[in-house]
């Protein structure tokens, strides 16, 4: 699978990323169907499948239950093979989420993520927004904390995972990376991806299957070739589903997969 430059960060990622919500959390989620958490052997098999198909991007978050810890254990002996994206700002207590975008909390959150992931650096850390825009989150101190960590070399790229075009656009000036929702029924953020590319900001797409409400992997290639899109993050615990997604993305031609500018 071809690797693409993630905006101007210097990081290169596969066009397909593996989302790991389902590694650590199956309560108070909004998926179309309930699911069981995978065991350690199943996670190892999924990661081996991803690696064999050229996937190098893994997406996680503190709000994904014990996803970070399980991921850290699984990749500790091959950490250099992966680009890890995690988040800060959202905490899940087992029944509901709460949000804290203060500088102190974000610094604590990233330090905790480093420990859980068993690593000394994280390639991408995004603000996990609840719908607040960039100005409010900047005032709270989250971007200040992430910029400090980037200067210190603990984090390579920083950015924002939002819920709308408006809040994504408002955070763009503070971000190396935006995470946008794009799928067959949610198209509002397609123009935002193109805008981000023009600003040298990488774009990761979340929820390409609308949390299990759509299943056609062929749409991944269409999403991955939209102007500005760097990678599409698909969450699954099925090796068969991952193989099908990788095949769909592997059919993207080198011309279609060129970095957007």
C-alpha cells in the first residue's frame, strides 16, 4: 500500500489506518450492532494482518477504554513499524464522557498515553473535541499544551478531531492534522479536507462506515481520493474486513494516491 505525506509534518502514513475503539470499549458506543472485545491473540492477528497489507497507521484515544494499554502491549516489540495517533481532552468513566481542555489536563493525558502505549514519543496527538471550536479550546489551553509537547519532541504532529466544518475550520490554524467525518451519508466535511490541504494540514477520515451502518468497502477508495484526504481510518476487529478494506485501498492508482497540494 502506498504511503502518503501527512500534510507538512514529515510523517508518511498508509492510505488505510486501523481504528482501535473496539480494542478497548464496547459500552455507551453508537455502533449499529453490539460487539465483543477481542482477546490478545485476536489483536495480535489483526495487527499482523494490517502490517502484511502495508498499513502503518493506528488510531486510538484515552476515551476508548483500555485501547491504548492493549495497543501498547501489542506493539511494544515493533514500535518503529507504526505511526500512532491518539487524542486528549475526552475522558470516559465507563458510562459517559467528560471533557477537559485545560493545559494541565492535556499535559497529564499525553504523559499517561505515553505510559499506556509503552513509548517515548507519539507521532500524532489530536484534541478530542465535544463540538467546541478552536477558539474555545485554545482559550482553555489545550493547543498550548500540545504545541509545547511538539517543541519538546514528544509529539511530532498535533491537531483536532472535530464534529463539524465550523469547528474544524476554526482549529485549522493550530493544527498539523485534522480528523474529519466523511462517509456515504455525511459529506459536509469534504470541502474542509480540501481547505486543509491548501494550508498544508493533513486529513484523517473517521467513521467511513458510519459506525457499522454502511458496509461496502469500495467506498473507501472514493473517500481516499477526495482532494485533501491523506488516510481513511476504519475500525474493525475482523481480519477479513481489514483484508477487504486493504484490497479496496490497494486498488487506488499511484496517480490517484498523489499527495494533494
